[in-house]
C-alpha cells in the first residue's frame, strides 16, 4: 500500500471523516485528501502525530516496516500506561505493608502475642514488592539503553554510508570535470532562455561561445535540437574578443539541446552547450484534483452518480494558498476514462464550500450517472485543459485497478505521468 492508502485505512478504522481527522491534526480537509491521494507527503511532525493517533509506527506509515502487531502497538522505551499502573499497584501494596505508628498509651500495656509474628511477613512482603519495583525499573532502563544503542548503531551505519556515497560522488564529479575540460572546445560559453511564443509554440535563447583556439576565418553555427527538429544560427564574424553570439529560436518542447559547431575550412568541431528541460510543460498551469477520488467513491464495483456537493473541484498549484480556488477563466473538462479512452464527460455545476468559515462559490464537475466497473480495465478521472492558443494538456488522477489477490478495487494506485493528449482518446 502507498502512504496515502495507509492513512486512509487507519482513518476509516477509527470512523473519522477527512474533516474530522484534519481538525485533530490542525490541518485542512484538503490537506488530508492530498495525503490520502498521494499528491503530497505529510510533514515529519504530521507523520509523528498520525503514528500516535493511529497507534502505529512512522515506519509502517511510510511502508518501510511490516504491518503492526496488535500486541506491540504503542511500545516505546518509556513506560506504557499498563506498566505505570502495575508499578503504582506494587508501590501501594508496599506502603500498605509498612507498620503503622501506634497511638500513644496512657500506661504501658503488653503487646498482643501474635502481633510481632504478623508484622515481619508484611514487611518482608513489602520489601519484596520494593525489590520487584526496582527490578522493573532496571529492566525498563536496560531496554531503553538497548534501544538507544541500536539507534546509535543505525545512525553510525547511516553516517558511514552517506560518507562513502559522498566520496564516490565527489570522485565521479571530478573525473567528469577533468574529461569535460580535456574535450572542451570553448574557453567560455553560456546560454540563456529568453522567452516563449505560445501562439507559435516556439522558444528563443541567447547563445554565446568563445573557441579555445581561434583561427582567422573561423565561423560558428549554433544548433538547437528540439524533438525531431533542428534550428540553426550561423555566425560568420566573431566580436573583438573572438566570441560568437546571437539568438536562436526553435520549437518549444520539453527537451531542447543547444550546441555550437566551429567551422575552419572543411573542419567542423561540435561542442555541447546546455540542455533545457521542461519548458513546454512549465508553460501550462499545474492543475490537480482538490476533492473527490475514485479510490474513495467506489463501492462494490460501482461508481455512484454525484451531486454538486460530492463534485470534483480543481486547483491550480501555482496560485494555491492551501485552499481550493475557483478556476474562473480556464477552459476545463473532466471525464472518466477506461484504459485512456473516454467513457463520459462530467457535468459542470457550482456549489458553496465552507473555506475558513466563509461560504465560497466553487466550480465543480459531477458524474451524471453511476458506472459499473469491469475487472481487467483501468479507470481514471482526468482534467483536459485547453489554452487560448488551442494547445491541450491532460492531468490524470490516480487510476482505479481491480486487485485479483483480494477481489477489491483497491489495487495498485500509481499515478501516470502521461500528459500528452495524443495518449488519450476523447
């Protein structure tokens, strides 16, 4: 299971809603949803709070430890409530066994014959109880020391591993720097991303390169490889410092490689300059589902029809302050897909959400009818965004998959990173 699934499982076992869990942890319901949908990972302090609330270890929540043993839940180097109660009872028995001071007598009286014989067994019993208390505290202290020693050993091993990794990484970087300097054709170079023309779907860069060995008559050709296209900029004359420079425009994609070719007569030498990644993706908003989720809606293989109250809201991560925002002017569609093929478009509606005590109009999308799920298929809700230039991008949520091992629809929930609309049919 993922971290989000584990949080959702324990929350449901306690009979808590996402809002109720958020109140106990001091976070919003939207934060709980993001955790359970694996959009974000809870902060360290929230993971600790969750582990205490659910009576599980942080390691179990993160999936690095096996399922918790019910008989071991809540164990720690400190005394548990049950252990404290046992020690308290033993101490009370010891105190009760101690001889009580006798009231003053006006005249000496003979003590009852049987009294001395009864006192010592009680005192001995009390001393035995005290010895047991001391033994228990010693045992707990030894367990604490063993735990601390184990943690210290783990920290030491982790430190050694990090040190080795750092040394290997440093050696690798030095070797790469040496090889690069030996093969370097330029004495100096730099590139800079200037702008994008979204209507033309192009990106423009400034480029600059000084050859390590300049020969009179040398020219330079800057190249920008973008997808299957290559744009070129020929510079025939360097400036006074033997530097070649200019601006080059190429198709806007997520993988653009800039290089320079120094030409001397019939000799051509190519030098890589820089790679620019993710420029196309960054030209779109960062949209995600801030409510809903197939994983939480499915009941016995059926996705129910929705009302505006249960509808799906969309959030723009670039604009969000932690609360769902009304996406006013974006051209959005939300649909249910089976194996990346559209089953139905959702209907748009408006409802009021209580955000920080204020009723806020929220643009939502609702499923107009119920859907019977068929094993052997993958079901995904996805946002389809179209910008003002007609460019489209798909933002899928976590898919719902049938798990044949336990006969449920709580199967593997791995997000797809496929945002290209060509990979979806709609």
